[in-house]
C-alpha cells in the first residue's frame, strides 16, 4: 500500500501532492472504507467552468451532493451522533432513538447514519415538505411524523415536537436523557435505551463538522488561496464553521452570506436587525421563510448562526427567479444538476465578484449543498413555478454576467 501511495504521489502535480500529503483520510477511491460513514466528506472541489470563464475569477464549488446521503448534512449527522456517543449520551444497539425536527436533508442523513451506527430514528416534518424527501425518509426506515407548519414559538412546531418526543421516549424507557445545547443531562447505565434530540439548529456539533471537516478540506484543496467563501444559512453550521476556519487561517478571506427572499439574515448582517422596516420581505412572514428555495433562510437567531455572525463580512440577497435561472443555466452550460440553495450560492458568487471588482487569479469558493434530484416537485417543476408566478429565464444569468 505504501509503495502504491508513493507511486501515485510521484505521478501527481505539485498542488495535488500537497493535497494528498495533508489529507487525514486517504482518497476514498483507493481505500476500503469502514462502513457507509467512511464515505462522508472529502468531497471534490469543482471548477464551475462557465461562470469562471465569464467572470475571469475561478468559482470553485464543494460537491456536497456526492455524499452518500446526497447532501452536506451527512457531515453534520455523523458528527452529532459521534459527539453524543463520546459524551456518553447514547450507545449503539441499546434500542436508543435519535429524534429530529427537519424539513430538509438532515432527516435523510440522520436516518442513514443512525442505522449505520445502530440506532432508530424519528423525524418530525412539516406536512408541506417536498414529496421526494418524504419518500427518501420512509425508504430509509425513519419513523416519520408529519405536522402542520407552525412558527418556532409554537409548541406544535416540528422542532419543538421532536424535542418533546425525545423527552417522552427517554422517560418511557426509564432514563431522562435528552440532549442539545443547554439541556440537563442525566447519565444512566450504558445499556439504557435513550432518546437523543439531535437539534441541528442549536447543537454545536453541526458547526464543528464544518470547522474540522469542510473548512480544512477547502483550505487544502486550494492550497490556501481562497479570496472568499460564499454560503447560505439554514442552521448556520456551514457558514459559521467553514467561515471561522478560513478566517483562522487567513483573516482576509471574505465570508459572504447568500440569503433567499423572506429571510431576515440579510438584514441582520447588513443592518444589525433581522426585521428591517425598509425591506418588506423581512416583515412579511416573521417566522417562516416563504420562498421556492429550500434549506436556507432564517428569521430567528440560532446558536450556529450566532457563531458565524462575527465573521460574516457581507451578505447578498438572491431572488427566486435568479436561483431558478442559475440552476437551468448550470445544467445547460456545465451539465451540473443542482438544488435550490446551491443555485442561490452561485448567484451570490457572481454578485460578490462583480461588486468587489475581482480579477483573474482570484478564487471564490462555495458549496453545492445537494442535487436537483431532491427538488423535482418544486424547484425543478416548471408547472409548479408557473403557478407560483416564478419565471424560468436563463437570460437573467447571462445579463448578470455581462453587466
Ligand atoms: N442547503 C440545503 C439543501 C440544506 O438542507 C441546508 C440545511 N438546512 C443548507 C443548505 C444550509 O446549511 P446550514 O444548515 O449549514 O446553514
């Protein structure tokens, strides 16, 4: 094995050598990996050729859709379970159950990782969740409970219900363990079945997955030549974790938030308040983000967003038509099939590069959070978009690039 590795290194270019030598985990194509979770992370960084050529600045995107669960959330799921095990909160094969409230990819990642690690999983979702995500959850053997969408301050909101279910499970299985930041923890014996509330919004393991994983990977893959990092925020884990890692390596790296319509985060970064009366989106629906873009946007501060706020330098607002246009543009020019939050990130990259006036040689890094396959029923459904009054017009991107 060592001979084979040396031979490979000898064949590679200088930058690839740096990458190989500094990689804690070997290239996944060569190795036998220890179960499914070994496949998570170490994703490639793809040069988006169409945008890079048009802008003269390299747009590099982390291909998180290549994770086995199909999204960036695999990293978070495995880290939350690892940390809970390390803290003695749960033990595999004891009948313990992971609970989470999510309308996004986290449930899918958690279901997959939980089963790989010897746990059951219950996911509470709003009942307007995209049908393909629901099918994926059920196919992965998660117990799924659907509830009416509600504000986070409502006890019946899906995240709050997940926490309640974790508590109830713990008490019926004769323990009182529930976790998440700031919760009290009572540790019983190793063999007790426990309920664990994963709590991706408040759980710092989410941030840590990106600070220790995604961030260092980007740094190695670019040999430390990152001008800016652009990302949306759903829980805030990605932008906070990657952003803080990159800043710790080079404080001049620009961290830019890509925010969708209806989210208050843009205002928080630009004006210091989430609900700015000057912007009608911020006041429209205070607790739900109303957009065709899924997975990002927030109208409250979470622990993971708060970790990111001090290092976010700039924010860009992206509209639904812009995100829709970007996804179509990318398929047409690069053959890359992306979901809505990835499209938002790429639009924000263009805006940032144009605004900063950056030129050849600079590198802007972003994330392709999931693939278009998770979005057939809404974002990739022309009929749905038509009914919602959202135009499908790739010239929006052509214009953005040419002006
Ligand atoms: N894109 C998608 C598809 C997501 O599901 C999420 C998480 N909700 C994000 C982006 C945002 O990532 P984060 O939670 O790290 O802010």
